[in-house]
């Protein structure tokens, strides 16, 4: 049974879906991402509890996974890196302006309108709490969100053990990940997926 070998500290819209696909290929096991949260509704109240600072058994929740990236997990990278002390911490990066342009048209857009029929209300409540408690209560404001993004990055740099931390951008591709994990570079191009346009189409944000 795989154990978590990578804890992703980078926030959503920093290439985390591409990172998920890459890690699954390198580690030969699933990587937990927001996509899995939608497919595992029983996990939503657990993340909500974590955001309320209640104890959560991350080992049990993430059993069967070899890595964990993206929201909501990235907000809990200190707890996850403590729960899995041998895991590599990967801080996926993007400049704050570019990140905001993507995040405001994808993750945050649904929070600008009242929930409608068919909306996933438990997920929405969980993510609202995560964002408010672990990011910023003003996440729909550009300046506040970019400030929170930069604070998050600096907090990871300051607090993650240097020997366990890899700063990585999607354009870095396979090389740094493979070197840090001690695995060979696989053949073929690095996966690049989940563009803003793909996210919006999947979430029907233009409907």
C-alpha cells in the first residue's frame, strides 16, 4: 500500500493538475487532488473539520495515495508534512499576477454568485471555510488575494525544512521532480493540463 511521498504546498492554479498527472506516472500510484474531493464526498466534512482546527486522521483519509496536491490540501501542508515526515514538499509556483488571472476566472468565480440548483453545497461551505481560515476572507478581492498568495509562498519557504523542499514551476518539467524523488526521467513530454479554458468548460462557467 503506497504512503504519501509528496505533499504539495502550492495553491490551486499553479500547475497542480499537471503535477498530479506527473506524480502519478513517476510514483505509480494515485495523487490526491481537488478532483478526488469531488469523487469522494465523504472527504468533504473531514476537510471542513480540518479548517475548523479539529483533528483529522490524514493517514486514513489518504490511504492508497502516493501524493497529495492542490486545494484544499495545500492549505494544510504543515499538518500533512508532519503526518508524513519522509515526504518531499513540493511548492508549485506561478507569479501572483498570472495566478490571480487564472484563479479569479476558475476557482473563485463560482463564489461570486449565490448557489443555484445542483450546486455542491457541502463542498462550497468547506472551501469557503478553508479559504477564509487558511488563505484570506477577501479572496475575491485582487489585491487581498495576491497578498495572501505571496504570504503563503513565503510561509512555505520560511517554515518547510530546506532538505525536504522543492520549488517547482510547470515549465521546469520532469527534471527537478525526478531528481528530488530519485527516479529516472520518463520518456515523452511533460503533461500540461487543466488550462483556464478547460476548467471553465468542465465547470460550465460559461453556460
